[in-house]
């Protein structure tokens, strides 16, 4: 089931690339943060799939909830004069890099096991 988050990632990139959307400067930071939250969910879904723990309902609900919550917190921070956008970017960015490192380690471990099997 690891294909669903990968499909979501590819579809998102294709949609943005083909549509040539433009966003006003007022909303660009919110959209960027929502995209980062979406990427966090996608890479978390890929990681869960590799670990055999992926559930579609958890992925879809997490994707929507994380994206809306991140953009809402950034908007709230702007309203009250606190830079919650930066805090959310740091937290989500850290999670994206953590998930990417765990995915990379998983794949490298699988390659290492395959090489050991082939050499024996």
C-alpha cells in the first residue's frame, strides 16, 4: 500500500506543474506551509508502508488534518503577531528529514541484505 503516498506526491507535483497556478503574496506562506505539511504526511505514509503499518484512513485523515492545522496555526499566528509559521516550518521540516532518513536507511538495508544473499 506504499503506492498511495507516492501517487499523492507525484499527482501533487504534476498538478502544480501543469496548471501554472499563481498565488498572491498574502497567501503564499500559508500555501507553502500547507505543502510542507502535506509532504510530511506523504513521507510519513511511505515510511509507514515500508514498515508494514500503513492504513489508508490514517494517511488521508492525517494529510487533511495536518495541512489544515498547519495553515490555520500560521494564520492565527499572523493575527496575534506571533510567528507560528516559522515554528511550524521547523517542526514539519524536521519530521520530513527524519522520515526521509528512515526511508533511506530502510532501502539501504534492503540493498545490503540483497547483496549478502547474492554473494552467498
